[in-house]
């Protein structure tokens, strides 16, 4: 049974927020809170031009901008969204903090095929076994947090750090931009700084202005945004290989 429903996520998920990744979007990320019966009742009862409710047994809140993103939840229990979850490109690229087993049903609802982890810690054997059981590809690019890097860019240590960061950012982007791996989730520990750097560089490849990319970074990291991260995003220079790798994503999401 299908039911037409129009709501704004902001109304039903207060204080939860869902960010749609566009330069014009000013909302923040969706916080780590489960859908409750009250939320579901709200979704049933509100009018909304951006979302629709499909199937009473499983809740699907979908973006209606050409492609649709399912947020699926069984009516027998709530779905738990990872902290700092955000939609970078619908049905294609997502971002968040490190998901835990409580978040795995949500990832299944998004049909995630690949996970890119930027945190230095590894997943547990049980979590890796779960990914393997769901045929989820897993890439681990352990990136040092920017707070551990020196602000003095003239030091040899800083230059070495930046080379390491450059390599990891580029490796991450090569995976994220490969359409064979979509839909892909990219995360670090909190989904703020390392994830923010990689997504900021992705935005540069997609012809966003430096300021729009930095504004998005701040929307996820505020009030703990870091100047060194903003400088990295501002100064990012893509090589020809990465530029070419972005062609498929540009075809799917032209300006």
C-alpha cells in the first residue's frame, strides 16, 4: 500500500537535520537519533513536497530530486542513523561518523556497496565479517587527524605530513569516484575533519568554489573547525588523473 506524504525533515526530526549536499543548502547533518513512533506519526500526517512515504510496513523517506534516497525502518523498531550523516550525492556518495553495529541496518537501507574509512583504527573482526557477509567492499586509509599536525608549514615534519595526507586523500578519492563502488559511504571517527577534507576536495573536483567547499566543511565541524583543514581544502590541486576520474560523477550530477 502506498501513501502520499509530504513533510520537511526539519519538522519531523527536530532537532535532527538532514543535509543535502549542495552549495545552496544551509542545513546541518543529521544527528544520531533514532526514528520514533512520534516521528513516524508525523511523517504520516504532514504535507511535504520534498519527501514521500512508501509502504506502511517499511518507512521510506526519499528525496525527490531526480533520484530517491531510502531511509528504511521496520515498523517493529527504530532505525539509528550514524552521527554527522550527510548525503553528498543522492544514491551515490554518503558521509558520516564511524558507523557501529546499531547503524548497519540503516546502511543496508541505503544499499551501501563500499565503505571508505579514514580513521586510523581498524574495524573489529565481527564488523569486518558483517561487511563480507553483505558483500560490502571495505577500504581503509588511516589518515592522521589534523590536530596532530603542526601548524608550521615550513617544517620538514609538516611537509612530510602533507605528503602523507595528499596520498591518502587521492587514494580515497580514486575509490569514491569509481562508479563500480557506488553507493559508497566515507567516514572517519566523528565525520567532521578528515571526512570534511576528503569531501571538500571532492567538491573542488566537482567545480565547487573553495568558499562553498569550506562552508560545507564548517557546517559539519562547527564549533571545532580547524584552520589547517580549511587551508588544505582551499589549496587542493587535483591532478589530471583525478579530474578524469570525476567525469562519471559529473555526468550523473551536472551543474
